[in-house]
C-alpha cells in the first residue's frame, strides 16, 4: 500500500486561508521542533523536517501556492514544474535563508554575535516615610559603556574580512540542507582590525560614571525593584545595553512596622484610659488620627484604623493601621497613687488568673 500523502496545509498545521505571515510563523515553529540538529539520531524528526520543508517551499511562494491550490501536489512531484523536489532530497543542500537566520541567531553583517549587555543591580536605601509617599532620588554609578571613539568596534582602522568578503557570514552544509553561520575569522563583523582603538585599548568599551534621578513610586517595599532600561552594561557586537535594576531597602522605623500594605504600631495607654475608655490621638505615617478606646480595653487588644496603611502597588488603595494596645504601668508611684490602686484592686473581686493556676 502506498504511503498516505499529506496535504501541505496539514503538514504546516495551518488553514487554507492562512496569510503568508501565518504560514511563515507556523513553519518556524515546526522547524524549531523537528530540526535535525536539535534531534540528533531521530529519524522520525528528520523525516518530519523534510516534509514541512517541502510544504513551506511551496506554500511560502505565492506563485507555487496558487499552483498547488489549483492542481494539488502533482506539479511539484517527480521534477514537475514549480518545485524541484530533488534539491530537497537527502544528501542535497538547500539554503533556508533568513528563516534559519532567525532561528539560530545568524543575521546580517555584524549581527551574528549581537548580544544584549548584562543587567546591573544596585541597592537604594529609603526611609519608611519615603517608601510610603514615593520619592525622586539622585543616584550615581559606574558602568561599562560603548566606546564613543570607535563606536564599540575596538578599531581605529580596519579592512574587509577576506574569509567572508565583508558579509560576516559563511555558508556551510549541514546534512541535507545548507545554512549561513557567523564567520569565525572576523567574529561575524565582516571586518578585520588593522589598528586598535587607543581610547579603549581595542576593547570597544570604556568605564563611564552615570548620574541621574530615579523616581520611586509610592508604596515601595523591601526587595521591590525599579528597572531603568539601557543603563546596564554595554552590549556585544552591536547589541543593546543591559538594564539597571534598583533594589529598594527600607530602613526600620522606631514606631511603625510594615506587614504587606498594613502598618503595625504598639500604642501605650494608661490604666485609666483602658479601664474607663477615652478618645486619644494615634500617630500614623502621615499625621495623627483620632481613635476611641472602648471602656474595659484590654492589654494586647487590637484596634484598626481603616485606610491608614501603605498604598497598594497594584490598586493604589491604602491598607490599614493595626493598633495593639499596651497598658503602661507607672514606674514611680506616690503614696496617694498607691492607695488609689489598692482601691482599684479591690474592684476586681477575683483574680484575673482564676483557673489558670492549679493548686497542688
């Protein structure tokens, strides 16, 4: 039984109405999956790769696609018009052009080794108040930048590379197909240095001190980062500079502690305020707020001031301030105060620790 012949559209997993860009995208996806270099020794993947290559060679060409839509595969088999299948048979070579340049990173002149520069990380200390309200801070740092004298080439003078004729690429056969790869003689630049740049010593990069102002948004927390694009280390082979990441560290505060978007505070009150209830002023990170203590407030009891916490980095809505009551006992007691406290002690009637301590 003859093997079943698959439709080219089915092979590329696209609809018959797919646009050229959709066909190209589908081929790239499948080529990455079944490429022989990525599946060494896998005959099934190699066969699949041949099939999708054949399909793309037809559907990727406007005239061949129109002929295929009208006549099917017959014009492209056995040396028929429109598609030379022998050029794609095992053992022969085929140049995939920019498809495999995109897949494996080989581009035009000087792009073969183009790489983004490294990111840099620096710490920026803030007070809790600065983290709460947001702040613009001046910063200064040293980074590796592209040499302005030579534009990053490392050369004062240069000549065309003899090996690649200035293209930065050489062609090499890989099994049954042919693809371009970076020229090893010139590193993919297409040029050979005849005299190194005196400003950077031929490195193409110099150390540069940067000074700028960075805006920290309201609600920043420990470990949160602000990214400044293009202010990291210099790129390679014409690639872009990396980014500067600024990591926030927030100093401890003598009164407030932060937990998520909430602010925690321990509030000392007098025995009378706790027992009788009172209206008191409570410190908050942006001023003072009034709070009512109910009569009989206990030490360790938690009260809430809604909307007095940190602004959320996502919604901007403020968290709460959670107040823990601490009963402040006077350290120095006068005779009159002692007598008053004894009268207060008599009001308990029974020990507040009743039931907690068992007698032997």
